[in-house]
C-alpha cells in the first residue's frame, strides 16, 4: 500500500507532462477533436469586468500549471458546479477573468491569461452552458491574487476567476 | 497534496530548461574622439549631451584631445547647433553642418551625423522611445504610456487612462503610437496621433485586442484578437475595420512584428509547447518555426535592415537573443538577467530593452548595456522610433 500513491503520482505526472506538450485544451475531451471546437465566437460585450462580482463564485476559481491553459482533472468539479449555476441562472452573464503569474513577458502573459479564460469558457460550453452569456478578459500578470515571487504566490496567481456581470 | 503538486509540476519544470546557444560577444574597436567645449550659454549642457550620445553610440570613445583621432567642436546658435568634426591628423572636416532644433535636439542630430560619417550608418541619438510605466499595486496598479528621447530626457505622459496600458509601438514615421488598454473594462486597441494628440479606438472586438504593430507603410495593424474564441493573429486597417485572420491553432498567438518590406510577420505561438517564434506571410499562409535553441522565447522584433530578429528568452532568467535569418543561427547577446522587450534602433545593432523595471540601451555586438535614466517606476515594453 505504501507504494501505491507514489505509483499514482508518477502516472499523473506523465499524463500532465503529455497534456502540456501538445497543448490540447480539455475541450478536446468532448468527443469531436476538430479544431472547430476552439472557435466559439465571443458574445458582444456587456457589463464591465472591473465592476463584476467575483465573490459569489470565488470557490469556482480554476487554477493552472505553469505556462499551461489545460484544465486539470482536479479543477473540473468546480466547472461542473459553475455549469450547474449557469443552467439555474440562464439570464446571468458572467465574465471569466484570466491571469498569469509574474514570470514571462507582458504580451505573451496577456494572451495566455486570455487563453485560460477562453479555455474555461469552451469547457463550460462543452457542459451545455450558453456561450452567449460568457465573456472573457485577460489581465496578464498585472492583477495578482498574491504579491511576490514565491512558488505559492505563483500558484495563487495562475487562475481564471468567474465574475457575475452587473 | 502539497507533495503531489510539486511532483506534478516537476516534468514541466524540466521541460522548460534551456539549451543555451553559445554566447558570442564580439569586441569592437571604438574610434577615439575628443569633444571640445561647445560655445554658447547652453554649451556646457550640450557638451555633456554630445559626450553621452557618442559614448552610447558604441562607435566612439570620448577621450582627451591628445589621444583623439577626431576632434569635435561646435557652438549653439539661435536656430540650432553648428558642428564640426575634423581628423586630428589634418584634412577636410568629416562633418561641417548646422543642425536645426532646440539645443538638445540639434546636439543629438550632430552626434548622429558624426556616427554616420565615421561608420556609414546613422546613429540613434535623435530617436525617441515609447514605453509603459506602472504605479500602484495589485488591484490599484495602473500602467500609463509615455514617450521620451532615447536618452531618457523629455519624458512625457501620453495617457491618463488609470488602467492597464500595454505594448506601445510607433508607426514607422513616428507620427502615431498604437497601444492597448482596458480603460473601457475590456482590452481595446487605440491609436494616438502624436501631432494632434487625438486618440482613436481602432479595435474593440469582443474579448482581447492587443499587441498591435503598424505595418512599415503604416496602413495595416497586425494584432492578437480573441473574438473568435481563442487568441489568434489578425491584420486589419490601421484606421479600424474588418480583420483578416492569419492563424488557426489550439494555442496562444501574440506579439507580431513586421519585416521591413511588409511581406512577413514574426510572432509568438505556444502551439507546440512553450512559446516560440514563427514567421508567416502577412497575407496568411504556412508558418515557419525559427529554431532559436532556447525555450520560452517571446517578444520578437524584426531589425530595420531585415536581417535579424531580437527576442526575449525567459527561461534563462531574462536574456535577449538575436536570430540571424539567412544564417539560421541564434545567439544570446546580453549579459546579466532580468532583460526583456527588445526593440531595435535604426542601426540594427543597438536595442532598447527593459531590465528589472529600468530601460536600457543594449549593444548586441558587445553585450554592454547603458541605463536610460528617468524618474518613472516599473518601466516596461520600450519601443524605439527609427
């Protein structure tokens, strides 16, 4: 029994390494692995992400590995909950705010943070959510949840936070 | 659970290590010049400006007159500066001209003319730069856009957006600056006309509108849009309008920079793992990956002579690389760490870059950096006028 967890860990590590290498967002999990699934046009803008309510759905914040936009298995239950919330509140519009840690350069981090938010959006659409109610914003490295250069600050900062637009 | 997280991250960490290319630092011989005190009431200040410009040029070394090969002299006139550079061995002046503008501007033009006379390539002392400067922290952090001379003087705040401004870039004629800001709540792309100070929002599609760069003729912008659901590269008219999509990948595309003939764009994509550099025809087509031998390479900038691409290497702690397009070879041109966001000056030799929140001029032949002084904090993403 002592060795089982370690064995599991190495399998997970290998899976995680592979997933990062070919950069498939987990939208590919929804059967049809064509590139079209990545084209989910964004809705016209509504509300202002600056004034969105990020408190109500705080526990549904999704965290990412370094330089990755893959939605890891451990994060998926949060998105199941979020999809459920959206189906119970079909008129609620939300914005998904993507963020990176401070490593890397400004433009790539902007794009990576936006990609994290679109990856979450695609995943939610895959779960049946109405894409027309899901906007995105990428803040790059400039709206950190934790200040500093520690590993734990980096971990806190690589995230996509759902906010209710009002 | 903590241990699990660490082990999960381990393969990613190993994957991101760099196989660094050999660092080639060439020692270049500098030409010894002497600067005689410039006449006129603004002469002493101009003398210092000229001396700094020449030292920063990478071409000259300012020495006492008895050790000099060329001697520079000048005087401030009501309309500018009248400057001369003569060989100490005798013979005709290599520069003998009146330069127009305020004393500072005219002095920069004199320095550039001296460098051009000695090397055949114009100096960059009269160039300007635009950059972002941050203040505040966390939720109150704002980044405004500034312009200044390339030596840091005449810094002027262009925006008062009280939001996050990113990636300012000049048009080729330096009459406009394009940048992105989330002042509307979403990230839009704006063009500022530096003459009229008028600002126009040119891209406000759903999602992100960022990383815009003017084509060499100024008619077109290349930029990253996420309106179709994923950050991809597009081109569009610089005055706004309907975008043309250039890329279609599962990953992130960012940071386009045009070839000087406007035919191609170099950009960043992480389609195959960590971000690397690709070249694509500006009208769309098959991307070609550049083998820089480094991982996590971003922020490419195509040199004005068309031969080189400078870029940031994040995996080595923040260094600058240069890729030679015809030789297909890359080299690291910086020393130290914390460097990013390179932008070529007009001589295709020196770059401006940011280093730990300061701006520097980096000589890609020697690796020497010269700090650009200013009173602003957290300076990022400098871009030079050419």
